[in-house]
């Protein structure tokens, strides 16, 4: 084995380690963050139809509190689509009584399919807390 062969082996091992690290980082990012698309006008003027938002998945970051915008799993089928869906809503209230805690979520404007329709949600229905707009619709 020549000196060059040993260097080549080290380069291959280094790239394999770097590649594994990038893959692991990607898996952590997918489990820690999510990108969601706003559909509809219930979050105007804060977010518009078509906006893409970055949300931090629990348990990262701080606890959910009133005023936060969150991504939640809607309970049961939506009256509009008849399908289970996720919603982007603002937390109006967090009820600490009992476990799991409950959150009351509402849209920012006008009629909205939210806790005024379906009631409070268990805190485990919260998929993430919105931290920024990634792109506008």
C-alpha cells in the first residue's frame, strides 16, 4: 500500500463521517421543526393565505402561553373539508387545571374553525409553536 492509498482511505472515512453527521442533523431538524402553510383568512392580518411558517415542535423552547401562534391537530373532521387537518391558531388561554393541560385557540379575524366551535384542546394536540414566516403567499 502506497502513502497515497492511506490518504485516500482517510478521505473516504472523513466523508462518510461528515455524511452521517449531516444525515443525523437532518433527522434532528425534522423532529424539532416543521414548516406549515396557512390556508384561509382566519389568521389575518398576522398571516395570510399561502404563507409558509416555521414552527418549533415540543418540547423545544419554552412552554406554550397565551398570545403564541401554534399549529394544532383539529379535533375530528373540519366542517369545510370533512377531513382531519392541522390548524394555525392563536392561543387565547392555557388552562393548567388537571393533566394534560388544555389550550383554547382562536383565529385572529372573523369566523374561524377554532375552540369557539370545538372547545379547548389537550396540550398534546399542539404540534408546534410558530416562530417565523419562511415565505409569504
